[in-house]
């Protein structure tokens, strides 16, 4: 024992202890065991219980050559004694959670067929059986049985300490020294160990408080804890110690001061020592304690009162919950939809929000009640953003953390806000005399199960609810259940990477915040005074205690919402305009259809030019209209053919009335000119006019002597002088126009057929592809021609040789 203790107090061992405390070995085994949780969780324990779950695959890697001592429970899930002992074992795991790198807890279900052989190898004959395995246990070690162990946490804790002190040479490297310190060792202590604080716990010889506090601060730096027995008269006299136990802080030079605590007990000592200046958890940066500072999120630090709840945190939680977490589910149906309806319904009933926020929650609740078997988040988002612009309805967009702010952007914040929101809802349900004690807890449980982003956290919460939710039968028990489970989570996450050094995970409320909430049992163990805790929770989370600091004004929130809606509408209009431009740009490569306005004007002109004498033409148009109605929607090219056919019919009709009565036909000339200007260029029109004149000469029709004019010029002259020209000249010009119209009709038909052929040939091909095909076709023709000439020449030479022979 003395040799073991001397090794533990050496400088080398101290340094090793500090090094190992930064990397808990048992945590590595915990991660390794997560691979086999599915089989192990079928027993009495789960991963949420801070107990290593063993199986036949993991038992040897965990127990053999471990740097920490282990206590293993061999149990059978069908055993009644094991079932009644399981809550004690879970509580023990939570009680000594800070001891993990020195001693850890594990369990294996011997009722599992796969584990039966393992339990037989370790000579387990009854359940439950507890065995202690020393650090660096060898293969084949059977462990030391706890014979006649007590069924209370304190007795088990003391038994574990006794087993730890029974270690021989292979002391757990992370375990601090547990033996008492003498006055001689104390005088040279600061020469060998450099720490900021040395805590001396004076106690009786049979007390375990000093050793328990030493293990409680195992993972903390800048502090060392030593126990001093009451028999160390020199130190007791020097410091004037009269009470046992009591704690004193000792500094170099012989300076000392008594540690002030409410009750001289283990929990109060541990809490006070962890809050000393410079004392930080191993591997964690020191907390920044300033009234005003900036965090890494580029947001100004908001000073706040840690004993109050802020509405800004609650509204930020709603924003993140409804706009961020739910957005991960494009379609919400089934159990998730029922969970969402329960969640919104509870918020409408018990959330103590501002009028604009409550109006929005009521709108969402009404919409969900009218929904069918599924809803899309896109529709829900429209309700949350109040796209209907209902008056005095809005949920602030964005987060503004106050009491839940953190030193780093990935710490606290939303999880803190969720816990705060749930506590507020349970207290509000109590104050509003809800008829269902589980209403709020069920809504929370279903929401976390369906939507909470941290799936492992959701699993842990579900395990806690499944284990003890049936205990809730009153509104008071609902408030207390949530509080106790929150403390259990804090205990499990203490020291985790997610812990903010500025806001360590503690058992809440702390002794500083609510001294009367803490008391001790007759044996010295800590006990919560529930008679004081419940009134404290009602006061802390009451709606009247929620501070409105740092909130945006309602007018500002509504104005931002209106601006957001206006910006969205403007963006939609811009998208529509952009789409129209793209469609118009894409239609340039397609055959240009005649505009609807032009087509309507042409039809009106045809109707105006119809006279009572043109009954045959009218009947033909009527038949054409009936035929068109029987067909499907015409393509742009079919519309062009119909327009050309109507012009042709109109031209024939005019021939029948030229000799009867002279009429000015400005509409006809204007119509032809508009058609030409829309579909052809001036140069093409000139070429067409020349061809018309050649055709008219070939038909031996008399041409009017004079300069040859372009078609556009002829039309302009005809438009201005038609009433002053002789009859035969006007008839000749009309014939030219008819010939020109026929030519354009033929050209349009040929052009239409050519383009139709090209469109058929180019289906799925680009212009580059068609060009390459034409080039390859040309090259193949040239190749064939070359081959033909080669063989023809070869045949000619052969004939010459034959003739010579």
C-alpha cells in the first residue's frame, strides 16, 4: 500500500495522470462497443446509461490490459433481482461519471444465448454478480467478486474505492493518489508539483469524502486534492481545524483559507472547487469571463442575467425549429405529421409569446387541422412567412440568442433553447391547469423523435422517456420529470466536446442559485429538496419572469416581413420576365408565326372586303372555318398556309368585280405590303419583282414602257396614283400584283416544305451535325468517283495489253 502510494505521489506519475486524463481510455472502449449496441441494448441497460455494454465480441478487448479498472455486472434480463438492481446501477454510473478514466462500469446480459459461454468462463453462477477487474488485467483473469455488496449507491461507491486502493504495482495511470498526506509531504508539495490550488480535506479515518472529492476532480487542471486525517495533529493545529470533514485551500508560503460551502459534504466541496479561478476541465480552453466581449460569430456579446429566461431565446428556438429543422422534411406524413400537429397545438395553448407570434402559430395550427394525410414543407413555409399578408401575424426571421449564447457557434444555442422552451411549456401547462399531465411531454417526445436533428440525442431522449414516462401522472410530476431528465443529460455530457467552457454542464439549479434546493442524507450523500425545487422551477420558467430584452419591435418585424414579401414578388416578376425573354429568344430559331394581332387584322380586312356579291367566296370561307374547327390547334406554319389561302381566295374574288365597279383598294395593297415586310427582306422582293416581269414577258403580255421599278416602289406608286391611271393600266398593275402574290405564295409553300424537310431531317441534330453529314456525303461521292475513274483506267490498260499480245 505504501509502495503503491509513493508511486502515485511521484512527479512522473502525476504527469502521466494529467496526460491520460486528457484522453480517457474507457471512452475509446465506449466508442468501440457502439458497434454492437443492437444486441446489447436488448437487456436492462442502454447506451444512455453511461455503462459499457459488453458482448462476446467486446468483453476481452475491454477487460484485458485496460488502463482503467472496471466493475462488471453479470446479470440475466429475466432475473427479478437484476431488474430491481438496475436502477441502482444506473444511478451509480451517473454518480461516479467523473471517475471513468480511473474506474468504469460495464454490464453483460448472460441471458443472451451468445453471451452464455462468456459468463460460464468467468465462473458466474448467480445473478446479479459484480466483479472488479484491476487495470492491466491479464487474459484469463476472473476478477474479484463483490461478496455481500449493498444495494445502495454510497455502499457501492465505498466498495469501489476499497478495490482501487488494493491495486499493486500496476496502479491505474489516470488515478490520483488516494492515501492521506502528511505535514512533511505538504511542506515540499509545491516543490514537486506546480498547481494553482491545493485543497486539503480534513476528515476522520473512516471517512470517504476526501477520496471521493479527489476522484470527482480527476479531470480538472490547476488543482490538486489531498485528504488529511484528524490524527495529523500538526496540520490540524496549524490550520485550526475543528470540524471534520472540512476543506481548506493551501498556498505556497503556508497561506491557507477555508472553503466556504453551505453544507460540509462531498457534492458541495466538488462544486465549489470546480468554480475556483483557473480551474478548468482537461482539454478545455479556460472560460472567458468578461462583462462585454465578442464571440466568434461576429455578433456582439449580449450581457444577460443567468437567473432569468429571455423571450429572444424562445423565439429564436421557434424560428430554428420551424424554419430550419422542419425544412429537412420536404413532405411530412404519417407519424411525423401527427407529431407536428401535436407540437403546434401545444405551442398554441401554452407558449407565452407576443400577439404577432401567437397569431402566426394559430394560423399554422388551423392550416394543419385542414390538411390531409400529408403536407409539403413548401406550403408550410408559405404559412410561416405569412405570404397571405394577414395583419399582425409574423414570426421573427433569424436567431438572437441571449441566455443561450455561447463562446463558439457550434456550442449550446439551439439545444439550450429547446430545453428552455420545453421547461416553459410544462410550467405553463401547470399554471393553466391542463387536464392531461402528459400532453406537453408527449408532444416533446414525438417532436424530438421525428424532427430533432441530432439523431443520437433523440435516441437518448427516447430511452429516458421509455424508461420512466409512465411515472408522470400529475402536472407537478411532469415538471419535475423534465427537470430530472435534463440534469441526467447534463451529467452524461459533462466533459464532452459539446460542453461550452463558459457554461459547464452542472446539476441545475446550482447551490449558488438555489441553496435551499440542496440538502444531504443522514449518511452525507447529496439529496434534492423537491419541496424547494418545484417552487423554484415555477418561478424561474413563469411567463411573468420572461424578459423581453433584445427583442425586435413588432413594427420592425412586420415591416421586415412586408419587405421580404415585396422582394419575393419582385423576384417572381423578374423570373417571369426572364422566362418570356428566353422563350422569345428561343422562338427566333423557329419558323416565325404570324402575330395574333396581324392575323386578326387580316381577318377583319377580309370581312370588310366581302360584299353581298361574293356569296360563293363567303361560302368557301365558311366551309374553311368549319373544317378548321374540326382539326386540332394549328401550328404556326399551318396558320401561314391558311393566311396565304385566304389571300388567294380574296384575289380571285376581286377579279370578278373589276369590270363591274371601280373601287379603291388601299387595304389590299397595305395588307400585301405588311405581309411582305414581315416575312421577306427588300433584296428578296427586288429579285421576286424581276422574276415576275420575266414571266409576264414569256406570257407575251404587254408591258408598260418605262423604267423597271422595284416591287416596293410599284406598290407605293399604286397606292398614291391608283385613282388617276387609266383603266387598262390599272388592270395591268392589278395583274402584276396578282402574279406577284401567286409567286410569293409559291415561294412560301416551297420555303415551308423545305423548312419542314429540314426540321424532319434535323430532329435531335444540331446545325453542326447536319453540316458534317453534308461534308461526309460529299467526300464519299468524291471517293466513289475516284474509284470509278481508277478502275476504268485500269480496265483500259488491260485491254491495250491484250490487244498487243
